[in-house]
C-alpha cells in the first residue's frame, strides 16, 4: 500500500483500490511511469533505425516505429559525466564545477567530487511526487556520499557506480559491494533482470526507472547467447544485446498492462569512441562536432506520442528534466534555474516545433560549439587542433573561428558558411554571450573572449 | 597534318583526309581521346551524385548519369604526390622513393626529387602511340628537370607545378614562369580555357588531356561569378566552379563532335582536408581510413560505357594506366611491372566484376591499410594514433592490429570483425606479405613485421 498512498497523495485521488480491474481506472488518473534507457558511447549510426547495416536492432527499431524518432537529439557533452549531470538535472555540468570530472580511470576513495547536493535530479523531483525510483546501471556522478544515486533521489541502486574500464571494478546493490571484480559478460543480462524486477515490484505505483547501461563503452562484453552473433563484431554483439534488453523491458510493460501508461525513452550519453558509428556526422566521443554529441533519441508513449513520427527538430538531454516534469503533471521541478525547456507539447503533437533553445557544447570548461535552430557555430579552435595536432599553425591560418555550419544542408559540418551569414554569426555570438553570463565565474573567466 | 600522320601511323590507316565529312570515318578507326579531370582534396561526399546537398554539381551529376559512377573508387594514397605518381604510372609511389615527397610547403630549387625518369606515365605511353598530350594544372611530381611534365610525356604544360599553398607561387606555361604570385581567383577559369584550347587544337588527332585542378585544395579561391553562390560557402563555390569547368569541357567535346570518341574520367587525389565532405566514410586527407582515400570516380564514354550504371566494385587509380592502355588499343605500356590491372572489360560491360586486386594504402613508407574485395584490413596502429594522439596507450590496449572491416556492411570502418574472420585476416596477411616482397628494400625494411 505504500506506493499507492504515495502516488494517490500526489494526485489527490480518492480511489485507493488494489484489485486488478480497478487498476486501469486508477491508472487513467495517475501520472505516467517513466523509463529512461541510456547507452554508453553508442553512436548516432549504430541502430537500424538510424542507418546501421552491420548491426540488427529490431526492438529499438520497433520502439522508434511505435513512437517518435528524433534525428537531431543531442547530449550536451561529448563525455560521460557532464552528459549524465545534464540529463538528470536539466542544467549544464559547467554550472556545477564537474565539467572536467573523472577523466582519470583509476579512482581513489579520496576522490570526493560528484553531483552537488543542491542539484535536483529527475529522481528527486519525481520521488517528491510519489514515484518509486531506481537507478540500474552506470552512475558516474560521484561514488562516495553525498553524491551517490541513493543521495540523489534514487530509492534503489544496482550497478557499477562509474565506467566499466575504471578501477576498482565493482558492482553495488544500494551501498553494498556485491561483486569485485565485475563479471562483465553477464552485466547487461543482470541489469535487464533488475530492471524487470523493479517494474514488476512497482506495477501498481508510478515509477521512474533510470537504466544507464555500461555498454557499449570499452571494454566490450556480451553474454554467451550474443557473442559472435552480429556482423558488427563484438561491438555489434554488445549493441544487439542492449537491443534485446530494450525488448525485454518493453515486453514486461506490455505483459503488466503498463504499455500505454509508460513513457519510454532511449538515448546515448555521447558519440562512439574507437568503434561504433557516428553515421554521417563528423568526429567521435570527446569532440564537440556532432559525431561526439548527436545521439539516437527515441520516445515511445502509445496513444500519446504518435507512432511513426520522425522529427529533425533539435532537442537535447537538458530538455528531458522539464519535459518529464510537464508530462507527469507539473512544469515545476528543482529550485535552481533550468537550461532545458519543456518539449511536452512538441512530443504530444500539440505544436510542430521543439522549443527554441541554444545548446552549448563544452570541452572541460571551454565552450567549443553551440547549436541553435539550423545553425551550429564553432567558437574555438580546440576541435580542429585535436583533429590534427601536428598542423595547428596551418589550421589557424585556414579555418578561423568562428565557423558556422548549416545543419539543414550539411550534417557533417564540412562547409563553413560564416562569411556568408554574418548576421547569423552575430546573433549567435550575442546569444552565447548572454547565456554564458549566467554561468559561474570560473566558466566566465575561461570563456572571457566570448563574453565581449 | 602532323597530328594526322601520328595517329594514322599508329593505326596503320591508309586514309589521310582532312575534310570534315571524312573525319567521322577516320574517327571510327582511330583510338579514343582521353580526358582525365582530377580534383585536389575533393571529398567522396562533395558531389550531388555522391550525396552532397549544400553543393550543386549538375554537370558532374549528368556526366555520372551518362556513364559509370563508381562508389568504391580509390586513390591509393591519402596525400597529393604519391596519389599522382600512382595515377600516372599504374605503380605505387612507395616503389619510387617518393612516398614522402614534398610535405614541406616551401620549396627550394635545391629540391630535386620527383617522379623517376625510368617510370612510364600515361602521357609517355600514349604519346608513343601518336597522341597529342597535355597537362593543364597541378603537377606536384617534381618542379625541376628531369621531373617536369614536359620530361614525362606531356607535350604541353600550363599550371602551378605543385600545390596552391606552396611557395614560390608561380604559374608556368611549358618551362616559362608567366605569373608570380598566381592570381588564384581566376585559376579554374584559365585552366578551363586552356583545356578547351588544347581540345580545339587537337580535334583531328587522338589526344590525352590530363586536367589536374589545384582546387579545392586550400587556400580556396573562386571567380567573381561563382563567389558567394553556393550554400556550401567558399568551398562550395570552388566545387561549383569546378563543376562548371567539367561542363565546359563536355560541351566542347560535343560541339566538336568528339563526344562519342572521348573517354572522360573524373576523380580526386585524396579525401577532404579541413573542409569538404567524406560522406559516411571515416577520416579525411592524410588518413588511410576510406575518408582519406575513397574518392568520386566517374567514367563517361557515350555508346561504349553504359549510361546510368552505378557500381560498388573496387577499383583504384593504379588501374587507370593499364585500363587506358587496353581501351586505346594495346594492353602493353611501360617497361616496369604494373600494380594496376586493366578494368577495360569491366568498363565496357563485358564482365560484371572489376579485376581482383589488392589495394595498398601507405602513410609515407609504412603500410597502414589494404582493401581486397569486401575487406579492409588495418595492419598498423598509426591511423588511430593520429586520431587521438593523447590516448595511445589506451588505444593499444583496446584495438589491436590487425583490424578487419567488412566494407559491404560497414563503410565507416566502425566495427572490427578480425576476431570473427580469422581466415580472411590470414589470407590478407599472406597477400600483403607477398605483395610487399616485390617492393624495394627500404619499404620491405619499414614493413618488416608484415613480411613474416
């Protein structure tokens, strides 16, 4: 009864019925469940629905066909930690002093950084609305109190608290280490079983399941059933197992009659690293070209989000927090100002455009690129210098910042049109300066040239 | 009459008629003209026929529709000089001691390297068959005797003898400097006028026109008529002007009634550098991923090469020499053994497959990758180390050479399937060892680990 009382309190609903027939009536009034499935280093082009040929992803392809497939969905960082901070809070990690966190892959227990305690996560906000909450998988926002999932609104935690290449290799349930080192071959299987268990336990209450897989981040591991099965090698095996996992989650929702009452989202935290496909996009993980930050974005909510819709409207992970707040009944959320905007009306088909928003892409504390409408602006030379470090002088002579790319014609960021659209450049520079003005002093100092 | 006597001598033809009506009868028996148009640093995805949206290339698109469009055509080097050496000789530059030539962009007149005098170029071979020959554009195979175009079979030369970013900036006609520094805005226009003039002068004799443009290599220049016209910025303007130039050449052939009697080819020397699109391919100029070496390849010969044909069969610039020798009447050519194979029967539609050939891609003297049939093998770690120099240790732990990519499913070289196809890896390693065994000692030493 605990769950019922929680969501009914949120809804001020007088009906407290446990019997199965009544559940449907109650469901119609209670806020929708949310399942957010997050892949790690999965590329824009790694799914069938996004053009993959070597890898078969029938479950994700069907999920996309049953809902909305976004073709300009962004993670706002090309690396793990800031991506996850932004997804869960609707705010840029550069506001939190953790833009550069956890780049070492050997952790110490003196490493006490993490998602600040004054940030509100989706879990914190939904828990306050009576949701059951769980994080199953990779956290990577601080492995010590007060930065753990259970400190940030998640009632249940199971997973590797950081990346699967980091040491010590450990699997935790709540705050207890249950395996060390982690047997990674069965990790996706176990995350899936945990996810199904959580859904089953909470079938009668609104729930938020955050399912951030450790795969396909390196090192790559698939279970016996999926090993050597894909035409995409071990990377393909791993992605096909993730696809199977998505299918299991969706089948569970269907089996429990929760299908129409659950918003399921799928995305990746950044582009592909050594293996994996960015599709036609330039760059990979670690870069702020779109290959590092544009990711698959699928939203499925039968009956509410129209099936078969495909949209090139820009949206980003920072919009997830306010969107979910709106879709679960109340646009409000945390106490701190959000960078994201609610796309609820867009998802529900009430408006055809996504909310206008300026998306910033940082490399550590330095702003590199930004997307606004059809435009992508490159404000710093960092990207290109990473690209061919040996030719920095020539690059500086050749491509002068800012560069401007028209994403409506040139998804590969191949043709700099800054000289052709000086008004667009000035408008973007003005918007960037205005936006950066709201960031902490450390970030304003690092980007002082962009604030002029 | 000089030209007539030359080609009639080649054909053993008794008809020596200058009158226009007779020209057609004579044409039917004389070998076809050859026009080879070569762009500099143009990417696989920069033409409309290859997926470009920001850049409009109606003339090249029509040329492709009128002939054969190759979607797996390779330059065998990701940089200028070795690419051009291979195209003109049918042999790898690594055989000639110039694999690493001209990487400095300031030349001195003590720099006496160049295409060795014992190499036979297409021009030398066709000149011996009675062809008029010209090189109009960028040479980059040695700017001093005995390495100039006029030393290598070209009776006429007009152009910048090297890249347009190199110093001293000079335009030459034959061996005379006619402009210094070069006014690059009108360079493509002037190359086009020179090409048309050469065709007009040689309308009554077989001719070989090699037209290697300096564009779109940086710095980028377009004429007033093309500036600010393209949605692809200055890079797009430059490519659209090249497309116009192709249209002018084709219109000239049509006007002179030479259309059906001229093989016209279009390609690029390597992938795009800072701007320009590699399409879905990984990497850019300087890399031996396909983005650095796979280029547009279009062949037009009305009535002989079937219009509208598109083929994914692998072919490369080293095959051009023997193919043109066969199409102009005699499979033979130079005295040195060729790396290329004749694709004449394939072009003429007599067979559906291109000749089986192993294509090697070197970075300087080091073999990096090779393409054979559906497979691309990466034998060295160089590529990835260039990609993210800072993470070399982790890369070496993660992606171990050799890597194997299935180009029939994975054009982006994203999914290493070496572990899934050990037989293919061994077969390729054996073929590579056998092939490298025929290279000079310097190359065998540099690649000793691949010869075991």
